[in-house]
C-alpha cells in the first residue's frame, strides 16, 4: 500500500506542473480511485459509486431549497443505515444472475469504509447548499484571496468556509474526486470539500523539510506502537477479560491492576490511531494535499472533555463544528445540541449499544464541565483567577474529569458497560486507592494547566 501511495503521489505531482492541471489532477484521482476501489472492495466497489451518485443527485436537486439541508441529511443518513443494516448488500438479492459476484467482495468490506464517505458526501452537499443560499440572498461568498496575510490555521479555516467561484467547481468530477480520494479514503483524516477543492486550485504543498520531519514523526510513533504491543499485553487482557481468569486461579487482579490495564489500553488506542492517521496524512502530504492533523495532543495531556475531543479526532471535530454544531445554534444552545451530535457520532461509528452508552456518558460528563467553566468565567472570580489557589481548585475538578473521561472511553471502545461496572466496583472498595488515584490526577492536572499557560504566552508572543 505504501508503494501504491508513493507511485500515485509521484504521478499526481507530475500533473501539477501541466496546463489545466486541476482538471487533469481530478481525472487522475478519479481513475486511480476506481482502480483502488476495485482492488479494495472487488465487485462491491459498484455499491460505493452508486451510493455516491445518489448522494450527488440529491445534493444537486435539494441544495438551495428551503428544506434542502434536511433532505441532504435524511438522504445520507438513510444511505449509511442501509449499508449497515444490509451488511453491505448482496448481489443475489438484486438479481439472481448477479449472484456469482458475491464471491468477489475484495479484501475489505466496503460498508466499513462507507461512514467516512458519508461525511465527505455531506460536506460536499452542504457546502453546495450554503453556496446557493448565499447566491440567492445576494450575499457575496468569501474568497480565500481576500485574506492573504492570515496565519496558516486561519487560512485553513478560511478555505473550509469560502465558497468556490464557479458552478463547475461543484460538478460531478470534483465531487467524486473528493469523495473517493485514495490517500484519505480508508481512514481519513477528514478534510472538507471546499478545503480540498481550494487546495487543488491554488496548491499548498508542504516543503520537503516538513514532509521529512512528519515522516520521522510517523516512524517514531510506529516504533512506539510496536514496542508497546510486543512488551505490554494490557489491551489483550482487557479485551478478553483475563482478570476473571486470574481470580479463578487465586491470582491477584485488584483495583491497581485494573487501573493499570485501563491506562495502558488508552495508551494503545491513542498510538494505534495516531499511526493510522499519520500514515494516511503523510500520503496526502506527498501528493500535495494538506488535510487537518489528528491527535494534536498526547492522550495523557488532557484534563477536560472539550480539549480531549478537539485533540483526539481533531479533523472530525472540525467537521462536526462546521456541519452540526454551528447550524444547530453553536455556543448559545450547546447544552442541548451535544445530545444529537454525540448520538450521531455513536451512530456513525457503528450500530452498537456500547457506543450509545458512550455517547450518553460523554454528554452527562459534559454538563458539569460546561457549568463549572461558565461559573469559573464569571466576574466574581476575576480577582482570584490568577492565584495559586484557583489553579489548585481547577486541578481538583480536572482530576474528577479525567476519571470520568477515562471511564467513558473505556466503556465505549474497550470493555463495555459490564466491564466498566467491574472496574468501578473493584476500585471503590479500596478507598486508599481512590484517594491516591485522584491525587495523581490532581498533580498531573496542575502540570497540564502550567503547560497551557506556557502555550498561551507563546501564542500571544507570536
């Protein structure tokens, strides 16, 4: 796969220097994507293409209409649920003569990758919808060229929001080239349609030095993951509930062992996703496309849910902010809109009850965090805000938050609610262990707060 990405990136780079390079690039992307889909999904690649065409047709018909956004969402959620509930569909159910094609389903089930395609189709459709609404209202769409001196992060945000100038920029070729783009097709990171299209128009290739540094960073992450999986077996212990077997043989598996397993499982998850996302982002950078970076912070350098979510799957967070959080009301209604947002996140990941429980746990943990932050920002704390006592109080709240954050992620992605119940029971019967754990989290939170203060000073100095 690495050889495939390198060869396609080299050919794509060669096309960038030709006349009409943007159209040539998109045609090249589409051809390579169809070949890649054929290898990946076999005959089932036709399902991905057909559903993408259905989404494109609905976008063209509904964009700009009064209930266009609702129609777009309903269509794409329907496609996602159909793919999941139909287990990827079967050719035999379409027509008996097509039954032999079911023996050629490729090396990866297409419905597993389709959730990312749905995000890309929604991005294309909603960007087109908002552009038509702006044109109909007489509002001039913002152009990237109006902000040439903005910092890099600001330019990336601008590319996401700035509508493209021509109707042809929202045609079938740009849509399919974006939805099926090979380096980001399997796992992301997620880039919005307008950001992708602006990069093809203007070009923002990373320097050779930056790519080499990023490749070295990816290699270091991969080495750490290999070391972790070869030397520490906590993920297997948690997944197969080995602790119960330990007890049956009279071996100790108490609160300390369960807590250590939980910590190292989260470490494994962070490293695993970091390696996956950085590999595919590196492939995109080699091709001259700069998608958002995921895993902006180490998992152990987070003390609040909001910061954790922004730093973990950062590109997905940006997608959710643009296409759900802001349209649903933004910060003025955040207490209410986190529920449909995290319900969608759980549904988007998979149709599992443990993911639904993860969504509710995250929302429940968000409520006291939002209330505490709002309370701490009030004027009554102005005189106290920069004191040592205030930071220690924040660290104490953060310690509880870290425990809730770990519990929610373990319940959703590793051990489920039953495993979480066992973990909590094992920890709560040992009050000394609970106190020691919270004290450790409190100390770590103090260090994190100091790091945030230093980052704020550096940002202000720049």
